[in-house]
C-alpha cells in the first residue's frame, strides 16, 4: 500500500528530479576550463542532433550527453542549424547551447554542376546574405579579373564559407577548388596536346547537353568529330548561354528565332568553340571531354525520356527529329 500512496509517489518524483539536477550540475555546469581559445565546431548538412551532441562530447566541449540534452530542454534550443560555430572549452553547457542556436558564422553552400556564374551568384547571395549590389559586383568584377577565368572555373561542390568572407575571396575559394580538382586532367590534357581552356569549353558544353553522365563520353565524341571536320556545332546550350535569362530561366528550351541570335556563343552561326566556357562543369564532364567515345556519329538528340539517339548523317538525324521531337522541334 505504501508504494501506491500519493506521498510516496511524490517523494520518488522529487528524488528523481534531485538526481537529474545533480547529474546536470556536476556534468554540465561544473567549472569549465579557463583561458581556452575558441575552436571551430562544424555541424554537417545531414548531422542529427544526437550526432552533434556526440561530437561535442568527443571534442571535449561537454562532459555528459544526457546532461547536455537536459540543458537543451531547459533552454529550448531545439535542433542546430548546419554550419560552423565558434565555441570553446571555457564555455559552460548553457553558453554552448545558446551559441549553437544562433546563426552559424560559417554556412554550407551547395553549387550544382553545370550552373553559369549568375546562378552561382544567386546561391551565394541567398546563403551569405549578399545584397543585390554585392551580387552584381561578384558577377561583373570579382569573377571577371582574367579573360580565362570569366566562366568554367567556379567549381561545383559543397563549401563551408564564412558569412563575412569578401566576395572576391569567395571567388578565389571556388577557383582554388577548381585548380585542385582540375590538375590531374590538366596533366593528361597536356599529353594529348589539348589546351586547358579548350578542354574546359568542351566539358562545359557536355555538362549542359547531357541527359545523364553515361551519355557524356558519346556527346564528347560527337563534339570532337564535328570540331575536327570543321562542322558547326549547332548546339542549343551555347545559344541558351548567349540568350541569357529571357524570362524563362537561363536554360529554358530554345524558341523559334533563338538560333538567329547574333552572338559569338551561337554555334548555329559560328564555327568552332565559344569564346569561353558556358557553364561550370563537374569532373564527369571534364573526364568525358578528355576521353570521348569513338563514334562515327555527327548528330544527336535526346527524346522526351532523355534517351540519346545519334546518327552519322543529317538525313538520319532529320528522321530522328520526326520520330522523337515531332511535337517539340524548334
């Protein structure tokens, strides 16, 4: 009967609260280390709260995950945002919890493959809180310091960038990543007597023209065939680049008349490659540009399901247009 009495139940609850409070006080609020410099603590894009707490424990920032969870509950901190934070072992659990529920001083930025720099600028502005003026300057000046670095060298990857990093340094960061990733291909390009910028131009076109990574080597082979035979490339993506954002997006399908746009990037009007890359390609496109599939094809198209169809002659290509693009041809 004693076990069921209200007084006994109240005592048990009180005792439980005292024990939990003691654990929290000893493990979380105990005197922290003194005169310890701040360290960078990173929470990944897909890191769960339990994983972040485990990282705090292994990093020596907290003593007890359970006690820190109680602290979070008391501070109503909730889940942490991905990014980089400055914390130190001189902070107590309360301060760490409060710090990790503020905006991170470093933010994750994901740059997809095949974007042009205006699209990259939009992503950077959104994540790093750039103004329209700063964004325009990044496009027009920070990424236009050298003729060969106007486009194609702002490598698609996942970055952790300080929110106060200058836009010009952000551009340099992306270029540095490109240089790191591109170096092995640069060596191979030199062996094949291919200029690095030529390789990058072709890769940038492949990136925009492909329906899948598996198609890249074949498209590369067709592009090389046309270049070596001095046949105009007639590639939609280069016209899309020349047209820019005409209201439907940078890479919207071409409309009647677009292939007549007067631009050196219009490969329906001009032979050879465009003046500079039309996008910022990933490694698969760069590799395909270096290692094209051997083919006799000179023409290709993708059907509505993104399946590629290539032909040796324009007559065969016209037949494919009738079969696969009858209702969607330009």
